[in-house]
């Protein structure tokens, strides 16, 4: 092999791997990303049933019902629209009525959101960023953290 | 008073870092040996003062001095001693102080163990190290002062975030930071090489131990963090593709690539410019990791409230160092003499392939982590990129890399023989096929991916073993001779084989855990039994208990196998009254390399309790494999070539003179 051929071989390998990676990334970005929506977005955008999305807002006080088979129903609201959510499984530690929550799953034909993942905040002073933004957009954001003194101080987890 | 001493010490450390940055670099420019030698002593002094600052903060935490805001926010007088200690870095300010402490520690270590380094190189390395230290000292002093006082002093603290009250906090962040910051050394060496415009095989020999040490710490730190998340968050997963996890994975991938390309540079003087680039990348990604975690720009399941103003400052540091490094690279790298070429099928070729796949994988993780951020900034759409994205991109890039691992060490330098290497791997390949067939036979209609995953893992492990068998001539030579040859192999050869074996072990664990885990979510009343695989779990009842600073409700589960009691699981829910927070404490039972995992949810009015139960086959191998990799790294690090291979100081200085 001449020097030129060797160099070409390396360049071809590099381009091959790079092309493979690019292809994989583009394919995955088309299929496996999940959009975040507020309940209002879902009503306005008419999100089709079956599409995988994330929904964020506050758990509407008084809406949490537990039924047989560990099924939990609750409503997520951004103060404007409310979306019924059904979830089967263990809820996170800080899941509470009136608190921020993010659920991932899809709408069924009846307009009920079937969640397979429910995330709540990990800290009592922290609101998921998407939820805070969604609430701000609807004009329902009130910064009540002042009642806890320096509650806005960071609680960094060192990871 | 102690807090003020700490604050003052940190200011002095900043001053020393500035001296360390400017004076040696000036000395190197003017050729003044006196000025250049300032670097070593300032690095040591800077470490002493940063250490004093850290000790002062430690004292405030251990003595529960609530007049210090940082202690008030994160401590409580009833908190156990261990968490008072780990609480020092269980918050933003303290963890940044730990960051600069480790940075100063590495600077001091370079100063101590660089007697055989050419003087100019040493001065430049420590000057760049000083610049990084100065930037982060300034960041702490201006935006995140851990020594700020409160007046009047509160009587009691607000306690540490309960999720962090765990032994994991004692081990994981320091290890991770040793890894992150450890890559600053190879970064500094790369910068020094670019500034001097000179680089050779000796450079790689100096850099490799530092990069290897950083890589080992980072490996341990990631593995520890993964195990911590596994048992603390109560979801039973070992990796969530969370932005903060990705932030630690990216420098690991770049660092792994750096280790391999530095080998090529050391042995064959090739890939010089590429190695420099990887050294810059590894630390740049560490800095990006710090930025992602500390600024809170990304929503992550691990993120806690953060202050965006700090993010802007770190972003500025980021732009200055990464931008500066790449600008210097673009300017000076073309001037470096390129190394020799080699045949595509050769040890070098295999290592280049390794580098290509590792950097491509790193790039996909980078895109997946930062794409949501870019998209939100551009279009306002909020998206989340989760496990499906990474499974579809990262995994396909890892498979060819893993399959290629056994070939690398069997190929000769310069020009290898792929056919001969494949022949030597025949036994390993046979074992892998046997594993695939066995798993297919035993599984009977289980997940299709599992047999091939296990086969790949067996191939990697058996391939690593074949390398040693081949080199020792275990099958060709009489046994005692082969044994003597095996003992006489360089430790780095053993280290390589062991580390590659560890990769196979981790893969085995990942395949077992992702393909064969069984999960059950049930609500049980006292006395009821549920079965999970071959185990029967009986719920005996919920027991309330009190800890030092929490109350907990533990669910007692008796585990039986074929009617015989083999143990008790006690998952619990802890309530921390000071913060009004609850945490889930999972209970684990280890059976061989597999684990039974139980976590408890809400309890109902009728006395039933929600439980999440898992059987996780081979899960422990994930972290065991990481330990094996680190053991391999340790073995390589102890190779005498890495210690005595560098030229003697007198010769080095003599050699350095004409270059000036």
C-alpha cells in the first residue's frame, strides 16, 4: 500500500463511522424524541392519540383517585385546561395534590392520558422547569417560595 | 472566626494561582530558570491554602456553626456525623470548593513528581493549571461563597437534602471529581505542548499515567454513582441517560479514547495531533459536565434548584478555556511534526478504529444531551431525549467496538495479520457460539437479543484471556515455561487484558439486567404472599421505626425459595421532618451476582402496602466489571515502563537546552 492509499483508508474509515453515527442520530431524533406539552397545548394543538408526549402541570387538588389494581387517576392542570391522567404503579415520593408533576405516555382514544412514567420534583423547593414555564405562560405562576425564607437557594446534588 | 480564616485562605489561594499562572510562563518566555521554578512552590502553597479553606468549611459543618449560611442550609445538629462530613460537598458551594481542592491537589502532585520533566514543559503545565485554578477560585469567591455569614445566627439548620443522606455521597462525588479534574493534567500537558510547539513520544509517556489515573477515578465514580442511583432512587435502573449522567459519560468516552491513542503515540510517535485534541476534549467535556450540573440549564431528574447567574459565570470560564484551547490548537497544531503512517490492519489501525467509535459514541451522547437545549433556544419547543434515543444510537456504535476489542491486542504494530489474529481467537469465538447456543436452549423463547448479548460478552472476556494465553504460549510450550513467560509479561499487558475482561463482565451484567429482569408491582395486605420467579415473598406487616433525624415505615417481607426461608427484605419510606421530605429506601438481597430488589410505595387505609419488586439477574456484574477495569488500570499504572521510561532529569535538561 502506498502512503496515499493508507491515508485514504483511514479517512474512509473515519467517514464511515461518522456517517453511521450521523445516520443513527438523525433516525433516532425523528423517532424517539418526546415533546413536552401543557394541558392547554394538548387542547390547542390537538395532539393525536398514541403519540408519545410529556405533560406537565400541577396535580389538581381533590382529583387523585385510587382504584383496584393500583390504578391511579388524577388531573394535571395548568390553571386553564385540565387533563385526566391514568397511571399504574408506584408514585414518586413527592407526588402530592397541588404540586408540580411531569408525566410521560400517550393519549388514548377517549382523551385520557395513559402515563407510564410519572416524575415529581426531588426537592420541596424545586419546581420542574417545564412546569414552571408552562404555568408562567398561563399567568398562574406565583413565586411562593419566599415563605420558606431562603428557599430559592440551590440544593445541588453532586452528580 | 474559622469561616473568615477559610475565606481569607481562599483569597490567598486565588492570589497564588495568579502568580502560578503568570510568573512561570514569563520565565519560560525569557528563559529565566528562577522564574520558572516558582511554579512548583506556588502550586504546593496554593494546595496548602485551598486545603485550609476546605478544612475551615469542614470545621464549620462538623461543629454545626449555623451562623454560616452554607451550614444552615445543609446541616442539622441531629444529623449523623458521616453526613455532617459529606454534607460539606452535598451542596453547590461546598462541591465547588471540593472541585478546586482536587484541582490544587493535582497541581501539587505534578509539582512533586515532575523532577524528570523538562523545565519549560513543567513551567507551562503548572502555569495552565494555575489559570484553571484562578478561574474557579474567582468563581467561588464571586458567586458561590461558602463562608457567607447569617445574622442573627439561626438556632437550627435546615438539614441536608434527604436523598443525599447516604454513604454514596461520601464516595461518589470525590471519586467523580478526581476523575473530572484529573483530566485537567492531560489538558495542561496538551496546552504546554502547543505553546512550546514541540511534542514527542516522551510527552505521551508523561501524560499517560495522569490520564490513566483520572480515567480510573472517573470509572469508579460513574460506577458508584450508578449503583447509588440504583438503590436510592427506587426505580431499580442502573442508568437513566439523564443529562447529568451523560455529563460524566462523555469525558469517560473521550478519556478512554485518549488512553488508547496515547499508547500509539508512545510506541510509534503517530497520532500526535489527534492525541492532543483528545486531551483537550476530555477536559473540555469535564468542564461542560460541571456547567450542566452546576447551572441547572437542563432539566434532569437529578437537578435541584440552581442559580442561573452562576451558570453564566461557568459558561464564561467554559468559553475562555475551551475556546482558548481550540484556538491555540488551530493555530499551533499544524506546526507540530506529524507522525509516521501505518497499515490499516495493524495495532495502530485497531486503536484508530477504537478511537473513531468512542468519539462517535461520545458525539451521539453529546447531541442527545444538548439537542433539547438547542431546540428550545431556537424554536421554543420543549422536548425530552431519553433512553430510546440513546438505545438507538449509542448501542449500535458500541457493538462493533466491543466485537473489535479482542482483535486489537493480537495485531502486531505497523503491519498486522488479521487472518492470524482471527485464528488465535478461534477458541474465544467457539466459546461465544457455545454461550449463544446454551442461552437459546435454556431460555426457550425469551428475548432474542439476550443470547447474542451474552455471546458478545463471552467473546470479549475469552478474547482478553486468549491474548494472555497466546503471549505466554500456554498451549504451545511446556506448562512451567509458559507460566514463567506469563509471569514475565509486562504488567501493562496484564492490565490491558484485565481491563478488556472487565468490559465483558460489565456487558454481561447489562445484558442480564436489561433482558431478563422481572418486575412486579403489587398491593399486599399483611400475611399475603406474592411470587417472583423462583422466590415467594410474604408481607409480614409494616413496622414504624425512628432514626436520628427521620421516622420510617419499613415493610417486612420474608423471602422463601422452595418453601425455605432465605432472608428478609425491609424496604422503607423515610420522612425527614425538618425538610418535610420523604425518601424511598430500597431493600436488596444478593444471590450470587443477581439481586432481589424491593421498594415500598404508599400505604392504603385498609392496611395494604404498595410494593415494587424486581428480580435482577447478573446485575452486580455491571459494577463488578467496572472494578475489574479499574484493577486493570492499576496494574498498567504499576508497570515499571511508565515509571522509569521517562528520561533522567539531567539528560532531559541537556536535551531541552538546544531547543530554546
